[in-house]
């Protein structure tokens, strides 16, 4: 709440004038983040969304971890939140299918498997950042993830020659 007061310049009372309680505020912040993530995935893909994670503040990481916890432990929350998860997954599937058709993403792995792989990397990165572990070269790791997903430009030539 302190961070929100500082960032908005509003008092706690003014903030709660717009939200009935902390739960409603949490859901509004989480919804806003889910929409922003879906927009980044639409525009630049899941890897681009991951590249932006280190810019996020600790408060956002807390929201992301709380959403993850609730998805795992609260079936009603999971049912309600599923459309947001589906929007991100659908955006990623669409981008990856188009990239496969264009020949820039591996076509030897199903799009659904690629999306699951990228979501797992994303979730692991969130946990890593939330733990405050500054030792990893995140850009180098994400470059590796991107090379793993992209199609090797020499693979078709090697198959034809092999």
C-alpha cells in the first residue's frame, strides 16, 4: 500500500474510496498486469514479455506470485482467472503459428509445446527475480531461449544434404 500511495500520490483513504478492500485492489492490479502482458505478447511475443520482467518492481513480483499461489490453491479463483491465462496463451499460440508458417520458428515441435516451454521459462524467471537473485545474465539466458525456439536456418539444408 505504501508503494501505491507513493506512486499515485493518493492517500490510503483515497485509494480505498475506489476499491472496497485489498482484495478488490489486488484483483484490479492483477487484471491490469494480465492485460499489459497480453498486449506485449501480441506485439512482441512471450520472450519480449520476459525481457521486460527485470524492469518490474518488487510489488509487481509479489502480485504475480500471489496470482500463481491462488491459481494453485483456489479453484474458484482459477476458474475466474482462466480467461486471462487463455488470452496470453492464445496470443502466444497465434504468434508462434505465424512464425512457424513464415519459417522462423521450429516446426518440429508443436506450437502448444513451445508455448508451454516459454510459460515455464517465464514463471521460473518471475520466481528468480522475486527471490532477488541478481547473479544471472538474464539477457544471455533469454537469447538462449530464443535460439532454442527459432528455426535453425541451416536445418533444411542439412536435411537435404544428409
